[in-house]
């Protein structure tokens, strides 16, 4: 198997001319780049003086957990003969401030995947495969808080053509 290396570059773009002379004197804006990929515009979350139109680290943590789970899930479904036609996850997370330390941490993330499969017999298997996907998710295996999943699976209806 071996090790896999990843690299991103974070470039702060929020210097308004005076640098970090004071807590309110700079923007939290930054750009996330990775070779041969589209840039991501980042900031802190709005309660932390961030730009609400940019992705924040909390958004990206949820997206990483949800994406990793989905990719493993689709792989496992393909191997099991479960044909998934649609998949959406509206992931949620809870972060608490720890005032005594001046920081915070996530206490939980819940994935809410909704899938549609082509055959009735696939529904039970499709739901069960989320447990295996969770066990294999690299990102979920790397965090120190619970990552739960509450899947819903329905039968896919082929769109009728007129």
C-alpha cells in the first residue's frame, strides 16, 4: 500500500496595507491552491471576522468527511451490485467554543446521505453499506470526534419521456 503525499498552498490575501497591526486591521481572506486544480477562496467563518461568501475551514472539514464517505460508499455499492442512480448528503456538524482556552472543537458530524437505487431488493443492502464506507473513510479515521451517518434510501424512478 504505502504512503500517499498531498500538498496544498495557502496564500493569505487579506493584508489591507497595515498587515496584522491589530486584530481588526486585516481580512481573513486566503486562496487555497493545489497543482492542476481550481483555486478555492477561503476565509474564516463570519463569527470570527470572516467573509461569508468564501469557504471556511469548518465547511471544508464537513465537505472532506462527506466526500470521502460518498466515494467509498459508491465503490462498495459497485462491488456489491447495488446500482445507485442519485446521491446527496446534507452533512451537519457541531462545533463548540471553549472559552477557557479561547478556541473550539468539533463534537460531532452527522452525514445525511440520501440515495436512490434501481431495484427494491437493493435498498436494505444500500443502507447497510454505509457502515462499511464509514470504516474505510480515510478522513473519518483521522478525526477525534464521532462521525455518524443516517442514510435514507429510496427506489429510483426512471424519468418518463413524452
